[in-house]
């Protein structure tokens, strides 16, 4: 009888060890849930970025206004007859000339 009780206690302890510490334990489950939550946040961020890029692609493909705006901003292009003015502001650390 004592041997049976000792065996049952041993089995119970082994199962509890696996439940709390071993492979597939509660700690591992909590870590995996936290990792899934972090991956969902990253997925949402990347989804929003993709939607923005998709809208930009559609805009660039369908209209010339977006293409012109991008050429002006990134390449400094101007239309014939326009005058280009570049304003250079002094850095805050530099003193203005007297």
C-alpha cells in the first residue's frame, strides 16, 4: 500500500513538474501568447504601411498630379516658365552675419 501511495505521489509530482516547468508548460504558453501579441502588433503596423503604399501606387498610376508632386519634391523639377527659388535658413547654432 505504501509503495502504491509513493508511486502515485511520484506520478503526481512528475505531472505537475511538466505542467509548470517542462515542455508545453504554463510558462511556455504565456511566453508564446506574448510573442503572438507582439507579432500581431507588427502585422498591423506592416498592414497599415502596405495600405499606404498601395494607395500611393494607385495614385501614381492613375493621375499625373501625384507624379508631378513627387517629381517636384524629390527631384526638384519645375515647369517651363516657373522660377525656382531656394531659401536657405541659417542653422540655430550659427550667428547671422552683421
